[in-house]
């Protein structure tokens, strides 16, 4: 039980006993560093019901707590704040209670609770995953893991954009310029091979546009009349009509891409429980339009197009069906959301991990689903995030200057190798052990650097800065974990034995106080869909541990009880580091 939960009933009783009044809410806050105390009660709200001096009120309540609450050792009052010092026995009892707890802070889902579906990645099958996808995947995967740790069942999913003119561009370019090459014949990952032809299409298209302009066409006319774009548009029509050779080519090239994506996902350390494909979902939602018309939620214009008027909600008028009867993206998303709940009836909410350029789209989507009367529509969340930039600037996929996800991961591993070798702490490592360590450090640096930032903020990602072994970085935290593992390997006594410690060093107490926060941090991170809360909590825990490590002797302590306790405390810190990093998708090394 947390300190506020322990203290609240006693403080309420104190107020009732001392002043014969009740108060709606007891307000707590962390004690300021310059004052002694573990938790602070704010006295000012009590002045509304008790006419007295705040210092006098604080002293009376403090004395009552010392006399009647075993957890309270002493107190001090500063202005309108009652700073409460908690007895060592409370922290020792708390620590002994969690010492052997596996996955401390994690909550097991209840069988009757509704599940949450988290969508992330959702790439196009005409190019490899890039830096933007890396942030998307890391956020989506981490939020899914955090929600799961908070006590909910979670399904991870994505919708793959595997149809449309952009897909046909790659297909057509491969037909024209590919000479039958395959991932096997080229040694390229399939997504990279197909991406090369997306770039090749764009190059050929621009050449044709320039040629037509030189022949007297306007730029707009040239863009519309370039032979290669007309061929791509015809290929899309052939795909929609089910032309066998086009469908066969589409399936073959998409499979190349899926295989390539699979390798990237594995290397990035993310996974999915289900997949949706736009080629299967793009017709969904059209039947819902008629339901909306019957309910008066949608309205039909004279040209036959169907709209929803959201001006009363501060939005605009949004089309859901074109005059020719074809669906728009909004219609597909409505239908896909409904289909997901049909597929997984226990889903009671969804999280969409999509960039902030789609903020308006999701406001409209969620509002339409609410108006259609779906009870789960009130539990939809857009995990909106900002762009990731590199010091070299923005990325353009059509021109082939995209920052490729695989290349980025390889670069991070290489950067980790260079810095690790410069530090010179790899004696006794085999080549295989070194490679695994460099990968663990490199990917840990990448993931932590991205996830420690609030999702809504734009990031300037600096690979060199992220692989720093000091400061708020993944490698700094991994190094502390490895340092604790070294301590545990050297400990030559029974770690499961009771320590018998009855009085703690102040640094031990501060460390336990930091551990105590972990369950609440998980819940807050889940409620706010923010891995940054987990990342920065872990950094604070590690800083507190390093302060403890500098202040006290651990293995050099001559008192066996104290030594045992400090090693046990170190182990629990390492466990929480590993568990919190697992929520971020980051591995921890046993040695560094």
C-alpha cells in the first residue's frame, strides 16, 4: 500500500478528533529537498474549515500522527506544509515484501476486462521502413507493453497499405527495367529491391515530364500526360478488375516486401498479433454509410455523394462516400475499426500510432464512430507523434534519400562498437559476445533516445549523442545494470537470507523510495500512452543507485547484515531496470 493510502485514513481521523470536522481530500506532495521528510501534507485546504494558524494546525496533526501511526517517526512544519518523516521500519517492510516479487509493479490482466488493440507500423509496400517508421514502431510496441503491464489484455496489430497507385509505380518500373531480378538474384532484401523501383519510376517520370515540357506542354499537362503515369493508372485499373497477370505480379512483389519487413521487425525487436491489409479492407465501411443515412447521421448531396456535418462540433463537413459510390480513407477506417471488434469481440478500445499530420483525421473518425453508437468508440486514442529529423535534414522517399531503418540500426551498432572499443573494456570477450554487446548497446541507445522524449515532440536524433555512456542515455543505464550484475557475481553469500538490518543509511532509504514509485509510474505511463515516463523514471532510479553506490560500501562492508541488504537492494534495482527497459523493448547486457 502506498504512503498516501496509509496516511490518508489516519490524517482524516486526526482532523476529526482534533477539530471535529471532515475534509473532502487530503493533498500530498513530495517533500522539497531542502527540508527533512519523505512526504508532505498541504495544510492550506484545511484552513477553509478550521480557523487557525497553518503552523499550529500542522503541529497538532503531526503530533497526533507520531503518537498514533507506527509508520510516522517525526515531522516538521514549514509554513502551510507538514513534512512527515517515515520510519525506517516502513521501508524495510516494503522492501522485504517486494524483494522476491517477480515483475514487481506489473499487474496480471483480469479475464473479464476488455482488451486494447494497439495499431502501429502500417507501412506501404513500395519501399523499406525508414526513420519515421522506427519511431512509430518503437512507440506502438512500447505503449502496448506498458498497457499490458498495467493490467489489460493487449492485441498488437497493423494495417499494411498494399494497394494503390504508389504500389503500381514500383510494379510497373520493375516490369520495365527489372530484367527479372529478384531478392535472391541481387542479394537485396525484398523491401529494398522494390523500393529501388519506386525511385526508378520517379526518375523516369520526371524525365518524361521534362521532355513533354520541352515539346511545349505546360507542367500540369506534362504530369498528366507522361506515358509512364498513364501506364501506372491503367495497371491500377487492371488490379481493381482482377487481371490475373497483374494480381500475380502484385502478390509476388508484395511478398518480397513482407519478407523484408519481417527481417526489419525482428532486428528492431517488435512483433504483431494480427495483420490487416488495405487490399482486404478498402471496401469496408460502405455498408455503414447506409446505416448512418438511415439514422440521419450522414446526409446525401444532390450529386449522390454522402457527407457528415460536424460544424456544430467545431470541425467541418466531411465526405464519406464519393458521388460515384467509391469510398474515401475515412470510410475504410470506419469499416476497419468495426471489423476489428467483430474479429476480436473482447476489444473495448484502440490506440492508433500515427504521425501528428493525421490529428484532424482521427478527431473526425472517433466522432463519427461515437455518433454511430459504438460503445467502444469512447475508448479510442490517437497516439500522435512528431517527426524525427537527423542533423543532415529531412527525408524524401521518392528521391531515394530516405533514412533506411536497417541502415540506421547498422549505423547504431557500428557507433556502439567504436565507442566501446575506445573505452577499452572488452578484454576476454569473444567475437560473438562483442557483436551481441554492440547490437544491444546500439539498439538500446536508439530506442531510449527516441522513447525518452514525449511522443508529441519533434526529435532531432543524433546517433553519436545517443551512444554516450554518461547522462540520460540508454548505454548509461545499461552500464549501471551491468555494474550490478558484476556485484552479484562477486557476492559469496546467500542472497535469499534475511539481512536483519533495522536501521538504514539515508541513501538506502532514498533508493527504496524510488523503487516504491514504479507501480504508479507504470499506471501513469499506460494512462498517458507515454513510454517517456518509464524511460525517465529508469534514469532517475539509476541516478539514485549511483548516488547510493558512491556513498556506501557494498561488497567491502564488514557488517554481514548491511552487506547482504545492500546487495539485495542492488539486485532489486537491477530487476526493475530490466523490467522497465523490457517495456521499452530494450535489452540489458550482463557485462559491459
